[in-house]
C-alpha cells in the first residue's frame, strides 16, 4: 500500500497531524527533515498519478510541469484560477507548449475578490489524495519562504455501488469538500466531484474552512469564512476555565483595510469568532497577538528585501489603520530554523497562557482581511465574502485530546509525536518601539539587505 510506502519512504513525516512545512534552501539539513518540496508531493512514492487539479493564485506553468516526475509529466492537469482578460490570456499563453494542461476560470463577480485557494486534487491508480497548502505554483514560493500544507491520507476507492454518504469522516470533510467544489458552479469540476464521491475519506481528522465569494443570509452565513470557523468552534470545542486569559494568535503575509479603529471588524466580529469555544464567545479582554514581519525581519531574511514582494501590505492601507500596528509581533521561528525564511504561510491558533497548549490551530490561504474572512453587513443579517480561500481546522476532540500540547522542538521530526508542530516561536515577540511593519510600496535605502541591496519600488 502506498501509505506503507509513505511510512518507509518518508519515515520522518508526522502522520498524526499531517501538517508539513516546505523545504527551505540554505538551512541546516536538520530543519528540512520532515519538510517537503513540491517534487516530493508529486513523487510516485505517494501514489501512481493519473490526473490532477491545481487550484492556485499565481502560476509558472513550465516550472509546474517540471515539478512532476518524468513519468507523470504529460498527465492531464486542470488549473483552477481567478484570472480575467489580459491576465487570463497571459496564463493560457504560458500553457501553449503543454496540451495536457487545461484551465478553469473561477467566477469573481465581487470587486477586489481573488482566487487565493491553493489545493491539489491528486487522482492515483491506488486512490485519491488532497493537499491544501499556502504556496503558489512558482519557484520563489518553494525556495526560501516559510510555507505550510495539510496532506490528506491516501483515500481508497469505495466498493462499487456504495451509498452517497459512504466514506464520510467524523469531521464531515467529504461533504464539505464536495460543497466547496460545487460552489464554483463550473462544469470542469463536475467529474472531480463525482470521483471524490467514489472514495473513502473517513480517515480525515481536520475540518474544512473555505471561503467562496458571495453575500450570504440566514443559515448560509455559517458556510464560509470566519462565521464558519465560529460555528465549528461553537459546535466542536469545549469552554476552558479561565479561557479569557488564553491568547489568540493570528499570523499572515498580507493585511486588508479594516476600518478606522479596532471595533470596526478586528476586535468585534473577527475577535468574537477567534475567542469562541463552545457556548462562550466574545471575550474583549482576551489577548490578541498578530504576527507580521517587520522591515528588519525582511531586510535580514534569506531573500532580503525581495521577500517583501510577497508581503503586499500597502502604504495606502497601513496609513488608514495605524491603530493595528500596536498588535504586531516579529516573525521569529528559531524552533523551525525559519526566522530568516519569511512567512507566506497563514496560521491562526488559540494558546494557553503559558503557550504550552493549543485549543485549536488553523492553516489557511486566508490573510488578515475582510475579503478573505467575510464581513457582516445590513445590521448583521448578511455576510459578504469577496475571495476564494481554503484552510483546515485542527480541533483536539477530533484527535481524542482535550488540548494539543505544543511541540517544543519540531525538528528533527518524530513521526508519532502528539505535540503540535507550531511553525514559529511562542510566545510571539512584540515589535520594539523602533520596529516598523513591512510596507511593500515605499523605499528602504538606509540599510542594505542580506544581499547588499536596497529597496526602491517603482
Ligand atoms: O499567494 C497569494 O495568494 C498572493 C496573492 N496576492 C499577492 C499579491 C497581490 O495581490 O497584490 C502581491 C504579492 C503576493 C501575492 C500572493 O502571494
């Protein structure tokens, strides 16, 4: 069975949580044991590929084709993207030399919406696998950044004639994945919805947290974005004594416009979601730590200032919300050797006051923005989501635990550890008074980066 192969070929993978970081070039090898490159994900050791779908935002088609092993390199690949007009034309032109690469344009009918979702559907001779990740399909996203993924188990085919509800997981992942795919309302995904129905996804222990553009009312308000997360935390997490002292941590690589003060969205509806545990919710006294790289974090990174090209926080947005910057903490990841590998991963979690336990953990494509998570409108009777996003929620109950212990030293990996491998250092470290959040469209010419260069955006 390939999963046994999985064990023998990748003995150092953590298959408790199936949460992996991307390999980073230039680190001591110790910090890459148990990390995966895209070529590892597409390796025959994980299954004998027949066809795949790549949902993403940014694509280098020639580079992507080259990441498949030669024996899989001309198998059909469907690209699900959000490009329109000239951008769509450029994308399709990239695939001219590759007739096996086809395209599906996701509908983006609400302004400023983007197709951020990053997911691989891998259909093998042996079954089916899903990967939900944070990396674009471009070389730079797999080189010297901190990125993450959830890799599903190998889902075997169901016996012929199995009922529609067969192969469901305790977290209803199968239903939720099918609903997410159906939300695109495109013919190209129909055959994939059918294929997934024929497979057994029952070993899945994570909950799916997606966003699909739209304006939702009534029960539909809880299907996507942060109200989906709130519903899951309400239904499947337990209240914790003294929970108001359990900090929320949000970590992301971009930031949207969130209004003139914290009550407009962040400390209101979004914090109400992040502080929900069972019946209890908005704890306005709960500490909220936001992790976003400072200018110096970027300047001293492996990539240098160019890392900031993937941290698109604009001056226009930043200057409208200076109140936000008091929440900010540095990017520090000595635990994974990734302090100088700038984050493109996005994670959210609820930690104990001493940061030794987690009440839950999310890895997702969603940055800190209303577009991604949704925002309430019309006196809280409607929620508006602009973008496609996808992530997974880890809840201790789904792993037979009350909380997740935080794994102190995730590298080298132990395959059966019950500690959760949080990718950056806890507790997060506050910005010093001199620290500034990275802003990508202003010059930095006072201090050279690791490559001796300055940053002067055009
Ligand atoms: O991974 C993504 O989904 C994603 C989306 N957008 C951007 C932008 C932008 O939207 O201007 C700029 C730089 C990087 C990204 C990026 O990495």
